[in-house]
């Protein structure tokens, strides 16, 4: 997939002050702000560059800066900080115009109070402790969603929190230009994969449209042998071939080339399909879909465009982190008392980014769909902390449900199960987590990510203005029932 790396985005550091303090103090404010931006960039903990933009001293300065940020495609958000005291009424018009993600960094330039040197000059310069409180009030008064980070700017915890929010902000920017390509409709009579595409485009910016499978078949027929050969070489460089049926693998290569051509032509970053609508295609795209996911595309089975879009966005948010993100489906349970586990898989389409071992290309019967046995990648997800995220349409609003999980090495070899598989223990435990997930309306499809955190996705929801439900070791049935009841009331009032 051809798109700019996440590091091509930048975040504007806008520092607040006023003319009251004199030119010497304002020059020192600007110098400190530049040193902080340089220090943050040199820390190597942030995925994007911090650009010191201005020390704003008047309403017009602030407004012009915000207008410029809104129309600069490289700017993914603003970070504000009040080094001195910036009267917050100066910010009202600008904040009314703000269309980019907004972080309020509550910090100060110096770590320590200089005991023997502190005087009124120092106090007039270093006023974040109350300058930021004045600034925070106006955002609260205006009901503006923003991320508040508090702590010393050089501390690792602060920088990690800022880095995570940056990824959420990039996800918000990418969300508003995301295109999802549906090859055919969703699986017949399935409810959770449906949804209001107009409402989702209004809320999240996603453009979700459908192309006929027949259109894809025309592109498939036009793929050249040379293109197939090149794709086969790419497979050989990435995966272990555990089959001699190369013609079947070549057909998957042909499907991948055709789908990539289609996706690139339309500028789509995610796609869905279903085994109920293959027409003259000989195989359901298995290996082809898996390899496209490895490249960064989102995928959704059975026409599930919502999980496809979320997988694409989470891959984008976590770009460069290395743990892996994939489309996932809860399949079956291991209900041994005290060792309850969920086995996740799909017919074919799990992303190899979640494995630390080389995936194997195999060919097996699918058992459904009535087509040729397709080639697919077989592997295990690696152990580690992860999350499952499911976006569902609640009618008039969308809800993102996130469950924290611990992926474990599968306790069985399962030699007759020829698909990629992941085994996990959800928090707080399987039985409780299942009840909580179903109570919230979570889908049987989800995005599994070792890199995204619940906080990262909660921040993304805050920016997008959508509902967030978090299931972790502290969540109880009664607490979630109360949260969902209050949430329904709140959203009805919006």
C-alpha cells in the first residue's frame, strides 16, 4: 500500500502568553518552547515530529494559527501549553474553529524550584501551574474534547502518553479520509455486519461503497503471467511453502494482484468480501487477503466493513510498533475449569503480522462455499498482552468495545486444523468477559492488536466523538450495566 509513513505527520506546539510580561520574558518563553520541542523530538519516543509554531499573545494570533492548522494536511493536531498566564477568553474564537485533535500538555520548563534563586522574575516567567488551569477552564466551558497530559515533559511516562495520543490523533485524521471497498454485499441475514453507512461517514468520515464481484473478475482476467510470477516470488521470500500445488497458490497470487489494482485505483485502504458472493472466482481469496493485510490493508470477512475499517485504522495508528494487528473471530472455547480460553481463527483470513514465526503456505478444503480448496497461511499468534476491538452500530451512534486479553501459546498442536489460530485468556475471565462483551453488543468479529492499547483507542473515540466501552480485569456485570444504561440516556440527549 502506497501511503506516507506515520512520521510524515507533525503536531504543532502552540504556547500561550500575553504582552503583559514584556519582550524579554516573551523571548525567553519562545526559547524554552523551542528547547522543549527539540528535546521531545530527540527523545525518539514520539512517532511524529513536534513543531514549535508560535507563542500566541492575542486572539488574532491564536485564530490565525488554528486556521492554518485546519488546512495543513501534514498537521495531525495541536499541543497547547501555557508557559505564562494566557487569558482564556483570547482562545474562544480559535477553539470554536478548531478541527484537528487537541492535546493540552500541562507541564513546565524547569523540573525543580530553584530554592535560593527564585524571585518574582522567575515566578512571572514560570506560571504553568495556574496558566494551564485558566486555559483548561475555557475548553471545559466550551465542552471541547481534548487530551490532558500532566507531568514533567522530559519524563518517560509523559512522553509515552504523548506518543500514544499522537497515534490516536493520526488515526482520527486517517479515519476522515478512509475508503472501504466492499466486494459484494455482506453475508445474508447477518445483523452485526450491517450498519448505517451514511451515519458512519458523518461520524467517522469513512466512505463505504460496494463494487460487484463481476467487476473484480474482469480485472482478475486481465492480470498477466508476469504479474503472477512477481507475486509468487514475493510469497517465496516471505513464507514457507508447505504445498506442491503451485497452481492453486498462483491463483491466489492472481487474486491478490487483481484486488490490489482495484484498491489502488479507488484509493481504498480496506476491503471486505463474502464466500456467498464469489460468482466465477475459483477460490475464496485466502492467502491473497492475508498478504494484503500484512501490507497494511484492513480486511473484514462476510462483508463486515466495520471491522475492516477498524483493522486498517489500528494498523495505521500502530505503524512501526511491530507486535502485529489482524482481523479476528472468536471461534470456539476451551472450558477446562480454571483454564478457560478462547480459540480465535477464521476460515482463512488472519494477518501474518501477529506471528513471530514464518507462516506456511498450505492448500486444504474449505468445507463451505462450494469452490476449489484455497491456499492460505497457517501459523500461530505469538504470546503477549493484546486487545480485541469491535465497532458496532447501535442505531444513531456507533460504539467501540475493547477487551484486554492475554494471548497464550496454544495448549494443543491441533494438527488437523489448517488455519491460522490464536488462543487467549480475556480479562477478567472467559465467562465474565463473554457476558460483558455480549451485553455491550460486541460482534463475533474484532480487530486483535498487540500494539494498540485501550487508552489509545479511548483517546481515538474521544476525538471522534463516539462511545467507548472498556472491558478489563476490574469490569463487573453490574458496573457495565450501569455504564450502558447511563450511556443510552446521555446519547439520547445529544
